[in-house]
C-alpha cells in the first residue's frame, strides 16, 4: 500500500507554528492564538497563576493582554533563565510600546 505524504504549504500556518513557543514581533492574530493556546494548555506540574490570568483575558476577548501576561511572566524570570529568546523580547517590547500599550499595561496586571 502506498503511503501518502502530507506537505503543509500554508505560510500563515507555518509562521504560527514557527513562533508558537516564543512569539515574535509583528505577530499575526493566528500567531498569537496559537501562542496563547500553547501556554494555557501546557500541562505543567504545580501552580501557574499566569495560565488562569491568560484564560480570563481570553474570556474577555483580550488576546494581546493574554499574550502580555505570559511575556511578562518570562520577563520576570529572566535573571533565573539561561536564555530568553530574542523573539520573545522583541514581541514584548512591541506590545509594551505599541499604540494600544497603555490599555495593555493597565489590564495585564490583573
């Protein structure tokens, strides 16, 4: 029996997969959706309050706020990590300094 080969060619999907663990500056809505889904479905031992906070942002239809909660979580641990991916840093910087940053900064601390 011949084996079928599947080849993904959708650039938007491939880009989202590429940055689903780190995100990146200029992220599309699909990039952010996959990034948030990865973080809130991550089955980690122990308590991770950022996951619940991210879920609350999603319920409130605040995708960027959900993203920023995780990016700020990593930023807060940067001195304890061996490496923080440059894409993650650039994505955080973009969200912190973008046109909607005032609302995000106010709402991401909840």
